[in-house]
């Protein structure tokens, strides 16, 4: 059985990495939305730490491509200086 706290921690890492790589590329949320073919409200929901969202593999792949990073980098905890 998977512990929900582990899922939430992994989602937090994913959310933080989306924001980190977006800022590293000097992209606004609007620009990332356009580049990834996702809505601005969806990008805002992903980056928000207000609630957990189910994110499909398609969305993960779109964001990975738009940010120019491999999928695994979106789920790895890294030290960030941005």
C-alpha cells in the first residue's frame, strides 16, 4: 500500500521543480502554458501548493518537453539557488 504522505511529498517536489525550471528559463506561467499547450489556470494549479492535483503522463511529458528537461529531473529533489 502506498502512503498518501509519500505521494504528496513527490507531488511537492514535482511542483517545485516545474516552478524552478520555468524560472530558470525566464518563462512566465503564461509562456509555459503556451509552450506546453496547457491552460494558464492549469499551470497555476500545478505550481500552487494549495492542493494536490492528479497529473497525467501526457501533462508530465508536455511540461518536460517545454522546459527542456528529462522527466526524471521533474521528480528529483535538488538544491536550488534561484
